[in-house]
C-alpha cells in the first residue's frame, strides 16, 4: 500500500512538471525556457524584474500575481499594483527605475539606469511589465 502511495506521488510530480505551460500568463512566473526565448514584451520584462542577478525587484516589492509564483516578496518598497492607473505616462515610471533618487534623495532603491545595473533595453522591458501589473 505504501509503495502504491509512493508511486502515485511520483507520477503526480512527473505530471506536474509536464504541465508547466510554455507561455505563462501575465503575473505568473514563466519558466527558465520561456524566459530564455522571450526577447521582448511583458514576459521578458517580468523575467528581468524577477531575475536575482538583474532587477531583483521582489527583494523589496510585492507585485500583482506574485502569489502565483514561488517568489517571496519583500516589503521595503510599496507593492507594485495598479501601476497603469497610478502612472498616466510610462515616462515617469521609467524615471523611477532609471534613477529613484530624483524623487527621493535618500532612496534605498538601486539606481538601475544611472549606475548601469540594467541596460536601457532591459529597463524598457521592465516598464512594459510594470504597466501590466
Ligand atoms: C533595495 C530595495 C528596492 C529594490 C531592489 C527595488 N526597489 Fe523599487 N522602491 C523601493 C523603495 C523603498 C521605494 C519607495 C520610494 C523610495 O523610497 O524611493 C520604491 C519605489 C518604487 C516605485 C514607485 C512606487 C510605486 O508603487 O509607484 C516603483 C515603480 C518601483 N520602486 C519599481 C521597482 C522595480 C521595477 C524594481 C526592480 C527593477 C525595484 N523597484 C527594485 C525599494 C526598492
């Protein structure tokens, strides 16, 4: 009986892996393969934002859909929610990511553009992703 239970558990795990959809919906954490092939758009932006060696935004922020990922949200910064409603233009949003010190000289948010932590293209993609939250 125990062996059968193990077998069932094993099969479920294998089926679970097979079910990872290649094109994750917005807010879901896309798998590594999807991230590697996503060169543009919201998904690519989300991949960069949640890459620990790139944006690592979740170190300080929660964001819409994070509960559907395995990521743990930080609470040093405000939750990134309803971004489009709060930012009438992407320009102001981009400036926040490029150089947060413009708006708060004592900010702890990394100056992603100013210190070249991210490239212009990476920031553009992150802004697209932010606008979808
Ligand atoms: C080390 C912590 C930290 C990291 C990492 C960080 N932020 Fe922030 N962020 C903050 C804090 C704190 C604020 C609040 C404003 C301030 O103090 O400058 C903020 C504010 C913001 C705001 C404006 C607040 C709002 O909801 O309108 C946006 C947008 C934002 N961050 C996006 C990002 C993105 C995108 C990333 C990743 C590329 C990121 N942040 C990474 C700490 C961080």
